[in-house]
C-alpha cells in the first residue's frame, strides 16, 4: 500500500483537464444539447452555412462549433 498518494492539487503547474477531445468524451455520442443547438444555429447563420441537422451528437456539435468559431475568427 502506498502511504504517500500523489495529490495533483499540490502540483506547482497542474495539467488542465478542462479541454478534452470531443472524440474522447464519455457522453460524446449523446444527442447535442439545446444550448449547443442554439449556439450552432447562431454561428451557422453568421457564417452563411447550412443550419445544423437535428441528428448531431454532442461531440459532433462541439467540433462543428469549434470549426465555425475558427472560421469567424472567434476564440
């Protein structure tokens, strides 16, 4: 048994787990959320692209949002 467990909160420069590839999301295959659908619709309209299909997964919606934000020059 290890008496000294590593506590990442005590690391001087802890790695970030806030950004994870959508392909690795546990819930990535779930249907996109209402918030994703709304934001994606807004971005599609601003970019002059086709509106999102209703069958997108959370991961697919996130990837499309990121692509549209890049196209529009947003962070």
